[in-house]
C-alpha cells in the first residue's frame, strides 16, 4: 500500500483514539486517569500499525493491551470497580484495526462509543430512575415476542382455506405491544401538564373503547367537561385509527396503499372535530395515573385470538356466501374490536378471497360498525351532551372515509 492509501485510515484511527481519550480523561480528576488522551492516541496508532502488519502482529498487540488493562484494573479495583476504562482501551484498539479496512465505519463506531462514554450519568439515570422494574420486564417480553417467538412460527397457512398464517397473527401481537409501549413512554415523557390532548391520544393506542368510557365518566361528573372530554375521546379514536392503518399495512400493504384517501379523510375529520373541542383553557382535566404496565399482553393476545377466529369464520362464510358473508362477519366483529375486524378483511384481500374494491368498502363498513358501538357507549357513560359530540365526531370520521372512497 502507498502512503495515500494508508493515510485516511491512520488519521481515522488517531482521531478516534484522541476522541475517546479526551472523554475518558475529562471523566477523572487531573492525574488520576489510568488511560487518558495520550494513551488512547497511542493505542489507536498501535492498533492500526499492527493490523497493517498482519493478524499475528494485531493479536500480539491485543494481548499486550489486554494484559495492561487487566493489570490496571486489579490495581484499582477496590477504589474503582468499573470496567469501562479497560474495555474502552480494547475497543479503541479494535476500531483502529477496523480503520485499515473501512475507515468510515470505524469513525462512525468511534463517535458512537464516545457518545456512550459521555452519557454515563444520563444512562444511569434512565436505567435506575426513569425505567421501572415493570417497564423493563415489559421491554424484555416485547423483545422475546419479536425476536424469539416470531422466528419460530411457521409462515405457511395452517387452515384448510389458506388464510391463517401464524406469523401474520403474531406480527399483530408484536405491533399492539410495541405501540402500547410507545404510548406509555410518550405519556411518561410529556407528563400530565399537556392536558387532554396528549392523554386522549395516547390512551387510544391501548383501547379507544376504554378511553371513550373513561372520559365519559369524567364528563358525567362535571357539567363543564363534556366538550373537552369528548375531544379527548375523539383523539383516542384517532390513535386507534392509526393503529388500524398499521395493522392493515402489516397484513396487506397493497390494501393500505389503496386506502390512503379514505383513511386520510377519516383521520382529518376526527382531528378537526377533536381540535374544535379542545380549545385553550379546556385542558384542566388531567389523565388518570398511567398504568404500571407499558402494554397489556392480554389485550394483544385477545386481538390475535379474535383475528384468528374472524379469519377462519370469514373464510368459511366466504366459501358459502361469497364476499358478502366475509364482510358481514367482519362488520359484526367491528362492533367489539376494530383492529381484529380490519385485519381479517386485509388478510382475506391479501389471500385473494376479496377483491380490492370490496375489501376497501369492507374496511369502511368496519369503521362504521365500530363508530356506532362507541357512540352508544358515549351516551351511556357520559350523558347526552358528551354522547352527541362523540357520536358526531365518529360520524364525521365515517363520512370522511366514504368521501375518500368516492374521490
């Protein structure tokens, strides 16, 4: 290799070493750091030069640096039991060797390491104070569902009609869990001071039906609250509509693309009515204390079970009565669970059991049945004024979807 070829990698190795060294040195009092700016710069040069000489030379350098780091740790373990400084030396050496073959990647990883070293206090605060034990358990459960369970499920249909794929059903479970965790984190991040809008929107990711009933109870107890409470309930339904779009996209991306205008129309109508209700000064109703759980696993599993049942029943009805039987089944399920009904229509459309046009009108019919059920619930839980506003907003949602279909 000539000098022009070696220079970019050498500069990268030296720069990464200096960057990590500066951060490590600033973490300690003057004269107390075992490995500061100069040491890390020299380790960066050592790693690059040894890697350019061959694998044997690099292994020898790695053994030397590792031995020195181990000796330094044993000497100061009683005062500083952490391993960050020792690991940083080995990482620095490895990144310097990587710079010989891929300087941009080595530079990017070096910056990432520097950010992690710099953010020590904030990372400790997140892990020890901001994240509760239950939230950590939920995160592990979500990771296991996505990375352990999903790859083990078969991708082929397991029913006689060829519509029930366990991977697709479980993908919906993971999606509901992930959205619930996102909503929980967002609620924790913004806090209750943002009032009804944030509370209503993020509660809809968990259950828009429960949100309609909950805000209805608030509205019934205070004559000044029906209008803002209805706006919050409609924002919850907007979140539920976004989740429905995500579910449809996970099952049938083609159907989601064809449903862009109806979904835009429905979302726009909901957002407009809710914002008219949530005017400045009406945000004094605060959300209930957030649940300890980031998501409800039972809720996700119930949705998955309903999706599986609806898929099988719809396929059976489709074999007997054609597309009309499928839409009737999905519409009835929409009275109870919007996402399950929408997923069943999308799955049958993806499998060829429904035409695209019929599937689009099926999603609109599901929206209409869900809106009707929640409108009745709003009257029961929140009284006449609250019920009228929520029902009007949900009717506007359905009208927006129909308008999008006609366009």
